[in-house]
C-alpha cells in the first residue's frame, strides 16, 4: 500500500514539475490568474479536481 501511495505521489511530482519546465510563461500566467480568484472559486475548483481524481481512481481500481 505505501509503495502504491509513494508511486502515485512521485508521478504527481513529475507531472507538476514538467508543467513549469515546459512552459514557464504560461505557468506564471496561470498562477497569477489563480491568485486573482476568490476563495469560493478556488474551493470549487479544488473540489471538482479532487472529485474527478476520486472517480478516476475508483474506475482504475
């Protein structure tokens, strides 16, 4: 179980690192737009992304 969790976390870090590496200007603009969003919009975005991840994990497993 821990190996699966750490593998998933490692893949997450790889993907997160590739985004600013591949397009630093686009990444900077995206972070700036995120900083301008209100708290409720950020929460809803987080909820949607987390829900999508849970559904995808359920389908895969």
